[in-house]
């Protein structure tokens, strides 16, 4: 019997008590892979997404990547300072939903919530599909297994994250820091070569020549490239949403983690853009026969195609696949905050064996798997849906912070910082929506209002329940009255003996209902006087009534239900207790050998009953009785 729990403990870790919560908290070193993996790994596909759209410009397109990257980095710095202030203002977690709800109202909060939930699901799906896509570009023979690989990585991430925040950070440290180290070495060596050669370094291995220009640079193209490059900023909010996951001082550690993540992302994005222009690295057609990723070409150009090249590509593949972890870290916290405000089912408030909001993880996994299946695990099909939710959430969060600082009265500088952030991310959200609308962004634009309607419906349900069950008056003493007890009885047995004994302890008005179907022998009527009435009369106990209901069409449940509803008291001062005796067996297959009328009766009573009816289950355990004998 102990092997089951031991295996579960080995797989998921031992259960944690609530008092052990602080032991699960993390510092900046572990916080970077937990909350920063999505943002940092986007350096592997953000610049490539921008360069891919610049292919029609030829070599001129490569030169344009630096000013476009500079605009993205400027926006990144604005968002960074904005979220530092959010962490200070909301030390218990300042996600967009919380900030927007408290300062802009429920409608803005729900808009932020819907946008962020979609963004987190897409973060998981895009991260996994990008990792698998990079693997397939290195090993083309795996292409037929794209979806299976995506779902396998999703299962692995789920297993790791179910072990808790602390263990997740430990597991992801090595691939995260290996990824950062290799890319920083490439950028450092590349910049040294660039300086030594006067800005024109020579690639160590030949690079494919950029395709000839077929288009001119237009404002529309610049906006499309900018919106694609902005996918590198998704995941920036994760730290402010998970402040409580950090060890004390939580705000200080959260801000340190955010600073390190943004600084590293800034260096990676700027370094990649500069080196791509210096070495003339242009994107190749993702659907072409000779496709090669931008980072692969850049690594070959700077370091050659030796062991370091394969180490770098391996770390990129691993981190891309694991970048979905940011969604695992924040999606459950987001759904918990929404459920706390009654806009999602309260099951999202429950914490599992490792102090996680497990239901948030279950839903994230299910939605991510569904998305991967629908789009076949192909990144290019998912990217157009991406980043819209993140920038909508950024905008609402920063707008909410402006209101927050104005309420404080003496924080005009902070309000200005967040105001600039709201304006910048708002314009970006609009650009992303317009430029990607026909490519698939319309799906996100349609999903967000649909999710808001669902959350509104959940809130109306909880409000209705609260209103219906609210009671401010003292206990009504008139309700303290013996109930009428009704219990079905088939034959005299140990099961019916236990039920009748319990029934007589509740009330003196006990009615045992026997449904006689067809021409079967009415044995219970013959046994009633000698086995039930006589011993109870001798002991001076109340005597239950036997009600025999004829059922010419051999129905059992319907006649029983009709009788219960007939004798149910019309006034609210007396209750009708329905006792349901039930045989409980040990093995599931033993249930197949017994009718399940007890279960059906309980379901029917719950559906067709009323507030005056109370259903009580009377279990009789077969194995316990055998052991006692």
C-alpha cells in the first residue's frame, strides 16, 4: 500500500504543509529561470521574426534592424521603470488584473485578465513549438513528429512544475544560464571583432547572401516589423505578478530579478541586432528548403562551426522549449487572483500538495495542448496571435498605476513614468493589433470579449448564490423540530439494520418504503413484525412505519421519488430526511455486480428536491464487516 504514495513523492515531491511556504520562496538567482525564461528566450525568435519581414528589402533590410531594435529597446526601458514602481506599490503581487481592477474598475480588470490569460497560453504554446521547430531545423527527419514532440515537452514541463516553485527554479538554472553564457560570449567576441575590423568583421564560415530587394521601405512595413519584434517583450510582467514567490525582502528581490532580466534582454537584443548588421546576417525563408535560423548563422559567423556552435544551438533549443515555464509560474497566480474576486470558479483558489494552485496548471496544460493540436505545433501559425494580450495588459496596468499615484497625491513623477509607459504600450498594442489582424490577431480580438462574458457570468452566479444564502437574523427556533425520516428498504439485512437504527436516533417518525414490483414475494412485510416491531416494542422504542408501494411496471426509483415528494412537508419548519442505505465494496469491478440505484436516487433527489429535503448517505462497508467477523 505504501508503494503508491512513495512513487508519487518521488515523482512530484513530498506534500508540503502550509507552514513550509516560505521554504518554497526563491531569490534572484532562481527567480531568473522561473520568471524570466520567456522574456530571455524571446531573444532567439524576436529578432528573427523582425528580420523575416525585412527579407523583401534585401541587404537594406539587415541595416534597418538596428533602428527598429532601438525603438523596441526604448519601449522595454519604459516598461521596466513602470513595473519597478508597480512592484513597490503592490508588494503582494501587482499583476495587470489587480492593478486595473483596483484603479480602473472591473471592466478594465476583466479586459486585462482575458488578455493576460490568452497571452500566457500562447507563451506556453509558442515557446514549446519554437523549441521543437529549432530542433527540427537541425534534425529534419523529426518533422513528421512535430506535434508529438510538442506534447511530450508539455508533459515534461507539467511534471517539473508540479514539484513546486523551488524545485522548478533549480531544474531550469543550468539550461538558462548556459543559454545566457553562450549568447553573451558570442556578443562579446563579435563586438570585439567588429571593433578590431573597423565595423566590418569577416564571418568565420560563409553565410548565405541576402535575397535581392523586391520592395521599398514603407511605413506600413516598418510598423509590421516593429510589431513582430515586440514579441521579444512578452513575459516582462511575470515578476510583478509573482512578487510573493520571492524570499524576504520580497519586493527587493523581485526588483533585483526584474532588473537583471531586463538588463540581460537589453544586451541580447542590442547585441544581436548590431552583429546581424555588421556581419550581414539576413533571415532566410522559414518555408524554404535551405532555412537556417538567424542565431545559427550568427553563431557560425562569430565562433565558427565547432563544438561551441553545437553547444550554443543545443542551449537555444533547450531554453526555447522550456520558455513556456513562465506561463506555468504566472498563469495559476493570475487565475487565483481572478477567482478570489469571484470571476472564475473557486476551484482555482485551492492549493495542491506542493503549495501550488494546481487547477490553474491543469487548465493551462489543457488549453496549451488544445492550441498545439489545432495549429499542428507550428510556430509561424501561432506568432500572429501573440503579443497583443501582453501589450493590452501592459497598457491597462500602467494606466491603473497613474490613477494609483494620483490618489496618493504627492507622486507626480511616478505618475508621469507610468503615464508614459501606458501611452507607449497603448500605441504598440494598437500597432500590433492592426498589423497582425488579418494574419490571425482577429482570433485574439474575438476571444477576449468572449472570455469577459464568461467571467461576468461566473460573477453573476456567485452574486446570486451570495444573495440567496445571506442570513443576518438569529437562528429560527421554530426550525428545531424532529424531521420526517424516509428510507428505502429492499429486504431485512445488516445494511437496513444500520439504516433503521440511525433513522430512529433522528426522529420518532420513520417511514420505511418498500417498492414491490411485479409478482415478487413481499418478504419484508412478513419479516417486519417479528424482526423489527417486536424487539423495538419490548425496548420501549419508537416503531417505524412500513410503507409498501406497488409498481406494476417494475419501476423502482420513480414510485419512491413520487412518495418522497408527496410526504415532503409544505411548510419550512419541518424537514424531510431521506436516508439512502448503500453497500460499499473495495474494488471498482465489484460495483459492476450490484445495482447503483442508491447513486441514482441521490442524483435525482438533488435535481428534483427542494430546500425541505435533506439527503443522508448510510454506507455499509463490506470488507470491514468481514474483518470484524
